[in-house]
C-alpha cells in the first residue's frame, strides 16, 4: 500500500462513531477550521487515526464547491498524515478526527496547507494536556 493512500478503514464514516465524536469529543479552532477529536483506547485491527471532513451547505450552496474544499483537505491530510500522531512508547491510543471548514470563501491549497500544518502541533499539545 502506498504511503500516501487513504484507505476506507481510515475514513470516519460510521454514523454511530460520528455522533459519538460530535457529542463527546473535544474541539479547537485554527480559523477557519474547527477540529473535533476524540481519544480512544487502541484496538487491534483499527488504524491509529480515523479521519473525516465536512464543509457546510449553509456557506457553500453548490455541491461542487463543498466537494472541492473537502477534496483539498483530504489531499493535504493524505500527504502529511505520517507525522500527525507520534505515540510515546507504551501508550497506544486511537484518534477519531473531524475537520470542519467554517470559512465563507473557497480557500487555496496554499492556505489550507498552512492551516493544516498547525493541526498536528495543536493536537499533540491538547492530547498531552489531557493525559496529565
């Protein structure tokens, strides 16, 4: 399997999992992105990160615009996901992660890349705060 793949088992698609994530997950903002995450115990056969993305219909009436934004976010995640979760030895966790784009205009790939580069740093800081 390619290093830059995004297989189905890494996608967050289960309605039950998504509802649990939005109900009990924690969130932080990197304007205009809202990142919602939930730390879970590791399970065999499950990927370390399950990922989902959305863009609201309220801000982008045309589906092609929403799909463009989601496609760009997924592409950036797919190419940078190897550095997203550095687990300390003996601590095996699993993350469910959702990125919600709340902007009013379609972002460029460069803007998204800059915003998405901040997510792993903020995520590691948030996880370390919750562990201590």
